[in-house]
């Protein structure tokens, strides 16, 4: 579950465990939060509040997974093409 993984990550920080261990737990939490976001949206597809909550949880899930990857030392994806040019 998302809450269980998040609690484990907090406990790992308090126990001063390796950073990559905390990163893995954050990634697990992010994946569980993503599954929850999909479930919330499915409860009432017509509800704007449910849709907004689902989108926010989905974004939180993505950011938590990204943070976990960074803590584990995984490389970020680089921009392809000319998407880095502002104009």
C-alpha cells in the first residue's frame, strides 16, 4: 500500500539506511499511489472533483517515482530533438 511504503521510507530514514533503499521504498509508494489514482477516477467518472483528485494523485505518483529514481542514482531521460530550444 502507498501508506505502508511511505511509512517504511520514513522509518528507513530514521534508521539511517542507505539512500538507495529509501529511493526504492519511495518508488513503491509512488506506484501504489498511481494505482489508487486510477481507482479513484473509476469510482465516478462523471465527477469533476474525483477527476481532479485523481489527476493530483497521478502527478504526486510521478514525482514520487522520479524522486525515488534520483535517490537510487538512476539517470534522468534527456530531451530529444529541439525541445530544449525556447522560442
